[in-house]
C-alpha cells in the first residue's frame, strides 16, 4: 500500500499532497488540510443525520419538523462541496466518500431510537452543535497556523450552521434562560 494511504475503520484515506502556488509552506498546507478534513467528514455525517430526522420524525408537529429538518440538511449539504474544494485548493485530497466520512467523523452517532419531535430535535441539535463547535475549533487552529483566508471561509460556514442550530433550539428552549 502506498505510504500516503492510511486506513481507518476499514476506510482508506489518501494523505497525498499536491504542489501548488498557494503562498503557504508545504507544512502549513498539510496541517490546514488535516484540520479541514475533520469538518468534511462531519458535514456529510450531520447532513445524513438531518435527513434521518426529516424522514423519521413522528407526532403532531410532524410536518413542520419534517420541513425544519430538511432545511438543516440542505444548509449543511451546501457546505460539503466548498469544504472539499477548499481542501483540494490547498493541495490535499478530499476524502469525502460516505465510507470515509463514517470512519473519521467526530460527530456522535445519531440517536436512532428517537421517535417524536422533542427527541429528534435534541438528537439533531446535539450533532449540529458539535459540528458548529468543531468548525470553530478548526477555524481558530487554521488562523493560528497563519491561513486567515481559510479561517474566514470557515467563519461564514459557522454563521450559517449556527443559524440552523438557533432554529432547532428555538423549538426546544422556550423559557430556558441563563
Ligand atoms: Fe424529503
């Protein structure tokens, strides 16, 4: 097996880096790509979890939540492609197959026992909150590494994902003040 191929939980991951003219050192590019790869796996995972909620929620508020969960799925899905292509712009390989995402995602597994609206809202808000937190961590690390454009790129994704988190939490947290 080529030395730039790693195997995790049965999924093969290419760690190959391509040379390019982006004005960062090869070492920084590799570290930034490794950081961004965490969010690529997470984005695919959270997208599929939002679809699970969209398909399987039951109860009196079914239709509203069915739509809300699909909006979350659409917003997160729209982030998958730009994240993957930011990785390739820096010379990395976008390890974004479903198998790769399943093997490497840091997002907790979805609560597949969830049945009604509150249970799905909690399960999805937990995962989406982790995703938002992971993107904040990655943005800060990338900023510290000196790649401010990539950090800015993530900052916009964070704003969009946290808006979806707000929509989910607004269904759950009525009257819950600090
Ligand atoms: Fe649908």
